[in-house]
């Protein structure tokens, strides 16, 4: 009996890490193209091919999603991971004045174990719901905790400076609105950007609304521009 050739054994095929096949792909490109029964080819951390035909590649791992929808990950560009554990303490629809005393008491009593738990639960929920990248907007007492959890779970994270402000707006944080502290701390997360391929990167953040003077705002904006990162 004549046997069929296994083209996957040919040397000319490009070896990659992963092929996702039989996918209903929402590309979200400029034309919002939809590819039915398509394939996504991934090597290391990069998508190298999207289309109907992936026969030019051989993969270490193949996932057949059976026609399921595959789309780019969601991006949460402003999140406070500490507050994930807080959401059961306030009622839905609570206004700012009602929430602030609860927030302040919560933040005054948070400890490293509780902070790590809150970060872990928040990130796991993001991944479950299709979020693949987030920006923690300066509301964490220990950003290394977020970095550790994000890398363990495998999500891209952008971390900002913690509680940077020079005006007291009566917010939930117990950190003093100290100008010297603000200038010293701004940009402290940028040392994470030495390797652009790392999952965790640093940005410049200011704490809350109405908490920064014009002088501090300009300093933060100039610092962000100089380092080619966003100011949140």
C-alpha cells in the first residue's frame, strides 16, 4: 500500500513553539478581518503568522480549539490591584464620600500577605476574562509583589510609582503628600525597562486626581517623555 508523505518531517519547515489551529480569529486589524478555521503561529513570545494555512511550520505543541473564538487580549490601562479584596466591603453604586472611609481603613491595615492575595486574585480574574496586559496605577505598597505574581502567572504588567502626590486631596491612602518624597520616588519603576522583552515594565504614575501640583505634573510628564513611557 502506498503511504502518504508526512510533510511535517521535511527540513524546510520552520520550527516554532506553538500553533493554534481551527480557530475563529477576530484579528482586530484595520479592516476587522475575520478568519474562519484559521491558524495562529507563535514562536517564543511573538506571533509570527496568522492565516488559513500554517503548513510551512512545524510546532512543538499544537492546540486545536475546534472553531472557538480567538481574539487579541484585553488591556486594562488603569487598575488598583489592592482594591480587588476591598470590593466586597462596599455596596454596589456607593458614592465617593461613602467609599473613602472604608478605603482608608482598608489601606491603613493592609499587610504584605493580604496585598499579595489581592494581587493574585485580581490577576487570575483578568486572565480568566481575556485580559493579557494591565497597568497598576500606583496603588500598591510593594510593587515587587505585583511583579512576582505577574511573572508567575504569565501576564504583561506595567507598574507605576506608588502613591506619588504633593497635594492632599483627602483620598484613601495614608501616605503623606510630601513634595520631596514625590520627586525622589518618581521614575523608581523605570529600572524594570532594561530588557524590553520582560513581562513586567515600569511607567510613570501620579496618585489620584487633584493630588499633583502643576510643577509636579510637568516634572512627571518630562520624565515620562525622556524615557519613552506613558504618564498615568
